[in-house]
């Protein structure tokens, strides 16, 4: 395959009140659904978090440190598997994520990291990163950086608007994340 995959299931989930990965959405736990979609387009795959799925787990060192910490941890685990190519990073809180969007990321012809833009902001937790940019993430993290926003500012990622990704995604809300119980209810009302 053209990319490895990293599923992020850790984090504090403070606004949600429960672990997002264990939430059921239309009868399936978010972590299981996202793992299945990721495996369709990426190999090897790893889960960074407590081990909600059947994917090989790399425990998050400290969920309070945020997603950049998890990305660095996941990249180390993927490197240990012998992978040296691009990596698709996906958070588990995207209940309308589609296999089409992940396949589009995996097969994108750019030699740069590819980050979709949704609602006028980049979505760094559903993106494909080149290994050199993940090395930059590790360097930044060791230097005290903690946010994905700072990583995006430090790399030359290709930011791609919905006019390019929404058709392959097959759903205009494929990047809509669920951070609160109200978000989950709103997304449950969306037609498939």
C-alpha cells in the first residue's frame, strides 16, 4: 500500500465527558469503525491509545499532552515496524469519515504532506504526512511544542479545500468532528 495508518484513540475527552473512541455511532463504536476504514487503505496500521481496537496498540505516553504527543508516539511505533513512507493520521472522533476520503489521502500524488481544509481550517488529524514532517513533529515535541497547529506552521504541507476532497469523500461532512455530546447528536441527524 502507499501509506501506513495511525489511529488516535487517546486523549482526555474532557468536553465529551466519556472516551470518544468508545462512543457508539449508528451501532458501531467510533474506534472500530475508524480502524476498519483505515485498514482498507493503509498497511501497516497502529492505534495510539489504550487499545480499543484490534490494531497493534502503542500506548499514549500521557493523554493530557495532546495529539502531537500521540502522533510522535505512533510514528515511532510505525518506524519500528520497518515503514519508511507516508502515514495517514486519523482521529477517532470523525463519525462521518469515509473510506473514499482515506483512499484519496493515501493515493494523493503530491510529494508533500496533504492536509484537508474543512470549514476554513485545516484538519491535521485526518491527513497524510511525509516521514520528514513526522520527524519535524518529533523534534518540535522534544523542544516543548504541544499543538498540531504549530506543526502545520513548521512544515510545507499541501492544504486542500473541499472542492478537491469532498467528491472522493462521498460526503460533505466527512471531516466533521464530534467533540461534545451536542456534536454527536447533530451528526446522528445527518443523512448517510
